[in-house]
């Protein structure tokens, strides 16, 4: 197996992330791509799934009552892509967006995660997101092979249970194992020449180059992957046409190609298309009432594995609320629409909050 990062490097990694989170506080999901028996198809939960806007970049599209000025998130009639509320996916700014997530796979494996997620902006044109599971628990207790081995040998994994090559020695008697997870980083860049408007309108569109990488920082291979995944990609974001409320939403299409930058001996080769497609639609304008500031951010993930000739489709609608400018809470369930492999996701539930500065 790949030699895991030493304790010193893990501590250094946490320290670096702490420094990145500090300016965020002051101002997708990835299940590991090679996790044993777990889904390799779940892209990290970053990018547009964590960002949204209730205002269009069009100066005339601010959501406001008739006769009311500045009815949106700021006092101006409109916002720019570098909006200081941090709600536009094309506006790079410090963000802190932790979440917890529960996932059930088709083979009865259950995963629970506590993830530190955030953005660090190097400049108005370049930014990085980090996604680090500081706690990840994988429960193999109901997994068929685990039960068969336990019944056949009459003793628990961790006590020398023969496993036929399955790394169960780190599992507790009930099939649980916990540690930190694998670190995911994404780097975004948007050249000026990749941004424009639709005709004579102020509705805008933007292309962004993305490079995503997943590093094997988990403490054992039962929790994390045993390879290093590199995922070049391209993201397209566009304002929706028309006026409020539909015209205040956006479409964001993130597309990645996952491949191995480095893999363990015996580890299969990764060659996979992974899409993360989002439609953000505001439902009510921001305000003090419980029904104000509501939105739905629907994510669809089409995934095609070239090595396995396997296609999967997953959908996750996010229901969120703006409590005040820059403070958002959300709940995001997710279901498999097409899953032909037993280790694909069947159901997930994510709960988190976002602070923008």
C-alpha cells in the first residue's frame, strides 16, 4: 500500500488549513476516490454546490418590491461578480462552509463525516477551495463480506481474521473504523477573456479552468483512497434569462476528468468523467421572516467510468435559507437515480452552514 503521510505531515496539513480558515473567519464530497467498497463516483462537494446568489449581476434584476429601492442583499441596485456578500459563484472571496454528511451505499456500508470546507482567494481571478474530513467513520457492520468472514471464523476483525486480501484488521469488532479522511483541493482561474455578456443585456456568462486533486491523507486504506487523483476540469456559469424570480438564478456546469497522478501497486487505473451540474433558484427575497431568503440549489451528478463502462446518475436538491447577509444554513438530501454497482451511493444527507466575507 502507499505509505501514508506521517503524523508530522498530517499536523502540518491541519495547521495550513487552520491558517486558511482564519482569514475566512475574520473576513462537492468527496468520498475518497479509491475507498474500499465505497463509492468512487462521488465527487467532492465543493464549487457551486456551496455558493449561490439571490441577486443577478444585472443591475435591473434586483429582487425588490414594487416601489422599493434596494430590496436585495445590498443597498445598490445590482451587484457585481465580486459581490461582498460572497453569494455569486464567480466572486472569489474568503468563505467558511463546514458540514456533516451521512451516506448509505448500495452494499449497506454507512459513512459519517465532519468536513471543514472553505475558500481561499489568492486574487479576484484565482482561488482555491479546501475540503478536509477531520472525522470520518465507515461502518462495515452490515456489509455482506464482513458478516460472512465474522461468522465463518467466529472472531472479530482486528484479531488476525483471514480476509482474503480485504484489509479488515483496522476494523473494530462491530465493523467500524474512524480517522481523518483524504484532503481535496481545487484551484479555480477565470481569465478576463473567458467572461462576457449575452448580447446587449447585462446577463453574464463565465468559463473557469479548474484543477482538482485528492491527496491520500487518511490514516489507513479502509478510510481513504490508496491513490492520488488528479482531475482537470472546466466550469461554465451563466445567469438565467428574464426577470425575478426565475431570472435571479444561475446555472453552473462543472465537468472533470478523473485520473491517477500516482497509484499503489495493484490499484486499478482511474479514468472517469464526473459532472456536477447545478441550478440555483431563489424562492423568496431576503428578509426577517422565517419564510424569507429561501432557495433551492439542485445538483445533478452524471458519472461515466471508462474503465468499467459504467454510468451512474445522482441528484441532490439543497434547501437553504439566508439568515442574514453572509450567513446561510442548508439541508441537502441526495438519491441515486441510476446506480449499477453495489458500491454506489443510495442515499445521503448533508447539513451545513456558510459564512461569507
